[in-house]
C-alpha cells in the first residue's frame, strides 16, 4: 500500500507551495530587464518570441524548483522516480525494463526468430557463436527489491531463454550461476546503475573462456594480457538521471557507487616484441553486444581477452540493445570479407521480449532472417523421421 498524506497536511502543503510559486513568479519578472535580443531578430517571424522564451526559461527558477520538488516528493514519500527507474531498498535502483510486461504477445517469439536467423547466417559463414545471456540485475539482487516486482513474464525468462538457446544447439553457458557465486567475492552489479561491475564482468569473462576452451575446439593465437586496477572513485549511475533531485534535494539521493576501474593491456609491447601473431594476422575472436561490452568502465572486453589469452575485436555499441549491433555487423563489408572464427554475442535477458527499432535495416532481409529462424525452430522441434505426438 502506498503511503498517504493526511488531508490537513495536504492543504498546508498546497498553501505553502502556492505561496512559494507566487513569490518565485514575482522574482522571475526580473528576467525581463536583462533580456536583450540579438541584432536582426524580427517580431514578424517569431524569432523574438523564441529568443525570449529561451532566456526566460534560463532565468525562471520555478522550472528547476518544480522539477526538484515533485521528484523529491515522489521519491521520499512514495518510493517512486521518473519512468525508467524502479526504486528498491537500501539505495538500490533498477531499470524498469526488467519489470515491464512484453509490449505484445508475439514480440518475444519475433525476437527469438531473429536470433535463430542470425545463428543460421553465422553458421553459413563458418562463424562459431557463443551466446552470453546476461541475467537481469533484479534476478541477481532480488533481496533489494521494493514494493514493485517484475512482471510475470520476467519470472522464468532467463531459464526459457537459456533452454531455447541450448535446444537450438547454441553454446550458452549458464551465467546466472556464475554471477550468483561471484556475489561472495563482492558486488557484481552497481547499486545505482543498470550495468555490472568490473568484478561481475570478469566473472562472466572467465566462465565464457572456460566454456570456449572446453567446447569449441579452436586453436586461437595466444597472447598474454594483464589488468591494472585504479583506485576506487565515486560513480554516478545512469539510473540517477531518473531522480532529478539535483541541486536542491541532492542529499536525498542514494550514495554514489564506488567504482574501481580496470584497464587490460598486452603483457608485452607489440612494438618491442614484433608481430605477436605473425604476418599481420588479425584477431580471430569478435565480441558484439550492448553497453555491457562497449563501455570501458566495466572492462568486459579486456577481461575476456585476458581470460581467453587472445586478442579480440569489440563491435559492441552503447544505447542500441543487442540486436542492432549484431545486424549491423552482419552487413559490415569487412566482417563479410573476413569474418572471425568465433563470435561472442552478449545479450541481456531483458531484451528478448523488448521491441527494438530496426527500421534502418531492409524489411525483406529481416523477414528472411526471421523466416529462416522459424523454419529451423520447427525442424528442431520435429526432427526428420519423428512423428509428432497427437
């Protein structure tokens, strides 16, 4: 049940807030004398009005105060933030993408068909795929969930995703167990951020490397990498942007995370040691995915290089989800001409039922990928020579 404010307190708040608005409105009139339009600004074409509007917004304190005040009330009284964040306990924040129901009943199946189509395309090009399904932060840290719980869709989503991948013949280690075990060594997800910590990224990288060594039978060029850790420093998580309490109510915000950044580099300088791979050979491993892989703060690509003892090319991108970077990679001329032998696809579980804007890609090509994925899915469910049970 949401906390409520007594009616007398509501009246008192409204009266006080109204008086404050009147006072600030009067004070904001001081913005008029300080306004000076640029030379040549005309009243007739509306530029003067727009210029004054911008100046007035900058000088008008109610806008900032109102934003801060309403955000403070929502957060302090109702444990709520702006759309995009879910408030947990003890200063823990979660992306609401891990809580929402699917936008449509078919979205999950459509996305899965696309994943299967990508798998078929990679197999056609001789590329071995390793699917790294990243568990939701809410799944790894359910002990800090507040009043809001994930939609029923998300309860069994990870296991369903993993089962589908393995039935399709994909190499997909169970990273849920990996991250749950790594919690004993420290924090694997940031408290105020959507993403994992370098410790969580390292644990996943080591598990993936183990799976690749045991199951892929690849003779990869070897190179030694080392990782340096810097001193821990405050990190303002991306989920704090949905709590606009700065600057007036910043004391209400959860304490910032402490992030110990890491950097991975070759143990030997290539310039001193010559061509480590010989004949200018390029890395034979590639990584594609989301900001979990693209953002250097988490050092996932570096941790994977060190765990595999081989170099890799990182094609991951921030802010595009897992599907768009993969589809862009399939269309990349360099990738088409010289694909890697192994491709690690980092794929957070929450994206499987989510809608992605793929409008930049040819609709017929996407339809062909989905059709190939659906066709292969039916063959996997009903292998030749077997009669479906009635």
